[in-house]
C-alpha cells in the first residue's frame, strides 16, 4: 500500500464527448488507468440509460461504473443524483483501498435539477487514521449552490471529527468562486490550487479551459504534488478536464 494517496476528480459527461457527438467511455477508462490514481472521484456517471444502451453499439455490457473500475479499482460507491424515465446518473468513487463506509446525501432543490454529495470513508494506509472523501456535483444556479454548500458545511460539522483528515472534491459549478467562503471559514479546509498557485484551476471547457469549475479542498493533509491534466487526450473527451493531487498524511491533528 502507498505511503501517500493520489486523488483524481473528473466530470466524465456521461461518457460522451464534449459536444455529445461520440461515445468515449473506453478512451476515458484508458486515460484514467494511465494516471494510476489510488482514488478516483467521478461526476455524471451513468448508472443506466436504456436508450443509449440500445443505440450505442459499444456501450459496455455492465454499467459504466463497473466498466471503469474493472481490474483496477476493486472498491466502488455510487450515489444517484439524477433519476429519469430512461435511467439515472450520479457521483462515484473508485478506490484501490477498501471503503469503510459510504452514504449519499440528497441536496436537490428541485426534481428536475437533482444533486447529491457522496461521502466515503477509507482507512489510511500504514496509519491509524480514517480518511473522509466527499465527491460533489453542485447545481447550475447560485441560489442552489448556496443552499447545497450550507448543507455540505452542516454535514461536515455534524459527521466528521475535526481530527480526521478530509478531502472535498468534484464539480462545484462555482462560477462566482463562492465555495471557499463556506469551506475555509471554521473548517480548516484549503483549496489545493488556490493555496499553491494563488488561483483556482481552470477546468472548463476542456478544449480551452477558462472557467474554474472543479476543485480539491483538503484539511489534515500535506500536498505532495498536483496537476491539471490538460491537452490530449483530455481535451477530446469530456467537457471538463481532471485534477490530480497526491496527498501525504500531515502531522497528527489535535483531537
């Protein structure tokens, strides 16, 4: 088991290319495997879609999560955050390290705009410490995100001890960069790229990243390395680009 843990977060756009012209899930799996992350946080993963399963000739025989995780990440969790007549999609966590527990927290404000937070717990390798990872995909509208961030903050306060390390990452859809106001104050979280580069990472759209949509917040951890995965093949896959961060366990946090 590694002394550090490499985390990758990625909105895979339901396995479709940015303009929905091509089904690229197979290329996404190949690209993810080359990064060899220990834990992968995904947004917009299809749990099922009956019409696409029928009409896309190379749709996997199993579901998207099982296909992506196969032979690489044996431990997975999936939380639906959008359910419709033909199927559903949501957040997923793929891990090489066993998951101790997981829960999906509904933060939807309207059925048409379903959203959730996927909270997983892992045992940190070679240490008597639990690692909490929350995979998020927030709403498109500012009033949604404000309430969803408030719910996220309440959940962290109520469910995660201050002395246990925490990562919150995913697609925040945070056009106005307001998430930090919720997550910095009182929780000791810092955004990796903001802290080390002085600015948030530009991750959308993938072919010419301008908007700072995807984030990796952490506490109780030391950053060993970080990267925006720009260029090929990523610019030809989803409409987002992934963020990759390697963490080490920091000095013991006060209990």
